C-alpha cells in the first residue's frame, strides 16, 4: 500500500479534466503527468492543473513515468491502443471511460489483455454515486418491492453515450444477475456517423438469469422524462416488483411506492459530487484487493456485451444468446442493416439532435 498513487491522465477534454481535477483533490493520488495530442489543449490543462510533466505522446509519457494508475479519457474510437499502453507501462490500475469499446471484437481484445495481464481496470459509470441513485438502489435492495421482476431504463441521448449507463445501473439494481439473451430493434441512421456511432433509436429487452426482464430505450423514440428539463439528463431507470417500484431520474431525484407508502427525494447528476467517490474507490481497491471497485471492468464488460448483443439482434434479427462467443463489428452490422428511414420522434425536444 502506498501513501500516494501516481497517475497519468491522457485526453484533456471534458472528462479528462474531470478526472484530473478529482485525482488532484484526493490526497491518495498525485498527477505525475498529462497528455493530449492537441498541444493547445495540453498547455491549457497544464496551466490549470499546475502539472508540468506533459506530452502529446501517451506511450512516451507513460513509459517514462511508469505510473500506478493509467487513466485515459479519449473518444470511443480509441480503446485497445490505450489499454496496451496502460499494461505496458506497468500500471496497477487502468481507468477508462465508457463505452468499453465500439465493437465486440475490440471489447473482447480489451477483456483478454486485461485478464492476461492481471491489471485492475475501472470504467466510468459514475452516475451511480449520486445520492438519488443510491437511494433508489437502497429501496430496491431492501426487499420493499418484493422479488423484482422488471428493471427498465430510458434516455433521450443516443446509444453509445447513454445505453452503457442505463444497463450498468439497472444491472446493479438487479444484483448484477447474468444476462441470458436479448432482442432489439433500431431506427434512424443519422447518428451512425457520429463519434459515438449509434442508431438514432434503439429499444430492446434483456432476459436475466434470475428471471428479471430489462426493458431499455435509447435515443429518438425514447419517451420524454417531463420532470427533467435538461435534455441530456432525461433518463429514467428503475425496478418493479409485486409490492411497488423505485426509480431514479438522472436530472431530478428519485421516487418509490411500496406497500408502506410513497417516498421521493432530490438529486441531480453532478460530476463534482459523483467523481470523488469513484476516484476514492480506486485507492481502496489498490490498497486492498478485496475491496473491488463498484465500476470494475468485469461488471462493465457484461453491460457492454448486452449493448453489442442488442446491435446484433437489430442486424440479424431474433434473440441473441449471451455470453457472446466470438467478436464482430457491430457498427458495420448496423450500417448495413438499419433502414434508410428517418426515426420518428417521441418528443419535439429531440428534433435538434435527430433531424437528419
Ligand atoms: N461517464 C460520463 O458521464 C461521460 C460523460 C461524457 C463523456 N463520457 C465519455 O468520455 C470519453 C471522452 O469524452 P469527452 O467528452 O471528454 O471527449 P473530448 O473530445 O472532450 O476529449 C477527448 C480528448 O482526447 C484527446 N485525444 C484524442 N486522441 C488522443 C491521443 N491519441 N492521445 C492523446 N489525447 C488524445 C483529444 O484531443 C481530446 O482533448 C468518451 O468515451 C465519452 O463517451 C463519459
């Protein structure tokens, strides 16, 4: 156990800066170096963070610093090369952003390299630290809803941004039960060329081994969450049992109805509140291998696999059994199968994102 773990952060965009600031604010970590391929962004980050060890070359920086934690927050097109750098520089833990990858082929390579190297890894599904997410989870885990039969999640944002979150938190609500099969449909090609490539709308069902069904909708056809104003936070996740339901709205609190009454409370997704516990759990896991991080890679990979199976169901039809046994390029599968028809919107507020 070290007093302080040394960290390299790669990608000084929005999420890289969130990570760097949160590592800096935690006395168990120090930023040993930062990297961005964009020099002006790197210089601005260096001035803001007061970190002088910097480079536009992640491999060179990580190789010279040999950090305890290699954190990268690049866009989703860059995963395997960064994981390789993290493993090769000798890091004990790699912290990455969601989604795990853009295709199951790459996701499986990432999984296999991490497993072979023994390096710990975490994926940033940090919304779960929000007080409203914790409260919904607490009610569900208390048994007050009876035996859960359904979990659900909807979000106005598109798949590669949001589905990873919806599945991760509802798997948590469902005690991380294994998924056995999925079936899904999709429409709208506008976002297939986005940096988070996705159908404009995807909807699917997951059958979990404990009998629970997960029902998910992401994108243009997802329902409004009228209690939330901010479009990106129009996301609803919950669980139902015979005795009631509990749910969280990303941008506006939680609520539960059980046999004993109805409750609700406040809460809004907030990076400043969600990042510190996410970062602290990295120190806890590095200190003590039995204190496994809630956002550990193995768990995130299972959610990722569900998302990739949705894409395969869209492309190939029918139910897709899990776990996936061989890799594929799901984005190419979507590009060759999603019909060339505009997605039909569920709310006018989505027109600005799904116009094409
Ligand atoms: N967990 C969350 O709540 C959440 C929220 C938003 C975004 N994200 C995810 O975070 C990731 C990053 O998103 P963002 O919004 O911060 O993106 P961004 O575009 O703001 O930042 C990415 C940065 O990576 C840099 N970069 C790209 N390639 C590089 C390379 N080879 N070497 C060094 N630097 C490189 C870019 O120059 C850029 O500064 C995405 O995967 C996204 O899905 C997660």
